[in-house]
């Protein structure tokens, strides 16, 4: 059910009786960050966010992916969550890896959807790749440089925490879709692993839905980078 809707957001965009997945895939552009967290800041357990989510969270993620042209995700979640071929063939999934140590024989890559985002020093790979490193650090991936080489479209940033933090530090995230899960004391990765921008970036809540004991929010950036 709808718990909050920002002024100016109409019932056609965020209906009161809608399911969260029905509205989260609508109307976002540019780069959007999708994440799940607990009230005490846990974002993954054993490098997996799946244990924190429920069916509605999975439906929300599916809706966001259907609206996206690209998904950008770290190599650790790809391995731990078992990323496979996307459900719609036009979606490209870019996997961020410093070493290129990714199973390129998995369905994600054999389907043709997978692309590696690598630093300049990574070994050659048998799959499509984008290489970009920051000046003076050829062993790290430069997301800003990779972004300039990607075909234009909507980009869904899925994590893990370090990759999400890099997007936020760049100041290019326009929307955030945040699920708050009803757990505490889960351990694992936390929000503390996020890199923080040099200056605060303000986001405004566009809407908030609740289902069972989970909360589903969309935030849009207010201040420009």
C-alpha cells in the first residue's frame, strides 16, 4: 500500500492500491541505483542480498531490469547470486572486475548479454569487454571512463556495496530504489563499505510503499553534481 507520495506525483504515476513492482519500473532515466538494506545497515549476507528480500523485492528488481538497457554489477554478486541470462534479450549486464576472474562459460556470457568492465591491466578475456582505469591507477576500474564507452540508455546499478559507492561518489546517480528489510543483527556487508561523495548529495523521496513488513522507496536527486 502507498504510505507516502511527494507533492506533484499523481495517482496515475503512483496509485494508492498498486503493487510496488507496478510503479518502480516507471519513469526513471539515466542511472538508477537499486539496493536493499536493513534498519541497521546490512546490505548483504555472505555476499548475497537475496536472503534479505522477499517475493515483492524480487518482483521490484525484475520490473527495474525490464525498464533498463544496462545492468552494472560487481563480480562478487554475480558469483554469489548466480546471475544468469536476463529475461529480455536486449538487456546488457556489465560485470565490474579488477582481475577478470569471472566464469565466462556461464549462461550470462554464453547468452551474449554479459560484458566485462575491466582495468587496463586485466588479462584478455574471450567475451566483450570495456576497459577503463583512472589516471595513475591502471589496476582499478574507472566507472566514469567505462560509462563514456557504453551505448546510451538507462543504467541500473545493482551493487555490491563498493561498486554502488563508486557510483554515488561520482555524483551521477539520478534515482535510488531502496528496499528496507525487517531484519537486524544479520551481519555481513554494511552501508559502511560505501564510498561517500566529497559533498552531500540530496535526494527527495518520490514515493514509499509498504508490503508485509518491507518498505519500498524511490528517491530522486535534488542537487546536481
